[in-house]
């Protein structure tokens, strides 16, 4: 199949691959900048982006907001003119401030999920930053397009469909995630693409649709391109690259994982998630895991009632404490056999 560039307005990615945002130190400037340099779109996750920065424990949100510009600037130095964006969870405490900080820092695009980003255009309209919602159903695509059109006379610059095979937090029921073999998600993807195209025709706007969740090979990408998608978003495959910002022991949890080690977990965020089974997950089944000071991550968490601190669990994952950590991953994490370069992956998809 002849692979076409991914066009988002005036932004053109030679290879139609977006590197998915992976929170708390997994996709920062090095990974995002390298993917962008190689012709794709590199994405920095803003989730607790400043966790290694002095002052984080005392003022987490303030520290995170400053670190957004730092990471974008570093990524741009690596990217050599490539496309660099950020992923911002709607569930983030002070979501609007994160969006404003990313726009001010010159992010090429903001990809936003973990809730519907109903007011994202409020802060991106009139700027060069593209507004990209994540949806998981035709219903949510309809809601966001209809709302944005009515309130802002604006439609998404791109739409990301995040399917049930993705890593991290998922917009599906636990039952659906446990029965992937019987879930006909391809038909839902077609409905979403049709919905987005229908709205785009109203404003004569080309809105590319990108599919995420379970993409690991070029063959996976070609499958979705043949269905009418303009590109794919891929995260898990990039974890086991030399350039990924996560430390080696984190990457090795993917390399050593077996298919049966990848499980669905309950998250304090209020959504099911997919992760690699370890002793920490077993510990969460026994009751509350004690935690320290709240790090102000998501609006859906009640510190006094949460079964465990998700920030601490994710920080542990990238600071050498993987047995006391939440190791988010996609369904295909077990397929990683070795470390590889971003260059080699991007060449496979070009």
C-alpha cells in the first residue's frame, strides 16, 4: 500500500504515525522530538510532567505548567522542524491552565481525552495550535462535533479514535475489555469516520481521523488506512525504543512480559485501565495502599478515599521501583523482544 502523508491543516507529517502520549515520564522531549524528526508526530504527555523537577512535591501543578514549555522546547531542538504536540487529560486538575500553557509554549497540536474536551477550542481558536479530541464511540464523536459547531462554529482539526486495545485508561466498560474477541470495533470505527466526515462537509473542512489502540506493525496501520483512516497513533511500540524517556528497567518489563501478564485493572481515576501484572496489582486487591501527600493530578480522585495514589504508582514505574508500580501498556506489549530505534520503526511505517 502506498502510504500518504498525514495532513492536519498546514501541518504535514511525512509518515502518518502519531506517537501516543504516555504519562509520568514515558513520553517526554526525547521520544517526541525523535519521532517528529523521523517524519511522524511526537507527543509529550503533560501528566505529572514535572515529577523530576525541584518543587514538584510542594507545588505540583505550578511545576508541571512550567515544565510544559521546557519539554516542548527540548523536543523542538531534536525535531529539526518536525511536528511536536502534547496530550492533556480532560480529567487533569486545572485542565484549562495546562491547555493555555501548551498553547503559549507553541505546541503544534493538543490531543485531549480522559473525558470529552468540550471547551478545548476556547483556548486554541485563533492560535496555531490544533485541537484534537479523543473519542471511543460514534456517539462521543457526534457529541463533540455538534457541541463545538454550535458553541464555537468550529470543528476538530483532527480526531483520534482510541480503541479497546490501547494502554492506560480506557473509555470502555470492564465487560467489553474482557471480551475483545467478540467486540466488533471496526464497525464502530467506520461509523466514527462517517460522522466526522459528515460534519467536516458542513464547514468544507478536511478532518483527518487517526486510529489508536493495538497498532504494532505496518500491517495494522494498512488495515485502518484501508477503512478510511488518515493515520494511526501508536504508543506501546515506542516504549521499547532506545529514545523513549522511560528508564531501562521500565522498558524491560515490556520485554519480559507474557501475553497472560497483560491485565485490566481498576484505576482511582474512575476508568478501567490496561497494565502489566505485578505484585503491586495484587496488593491493590487486598485493600487500600497507603500513600503520602496528594500531588493534584486528576479531578476525579478523592485523596482520602482512593485505593492507591496513581501518581505515586506511576512515578514508581519510572524511578526504579517497578514492583510497586502501575505499568500501563497496550495489548501488544508482550510482543516486544528487544530494544529498537525510533528510526527503524518509522522506516517500517513509511
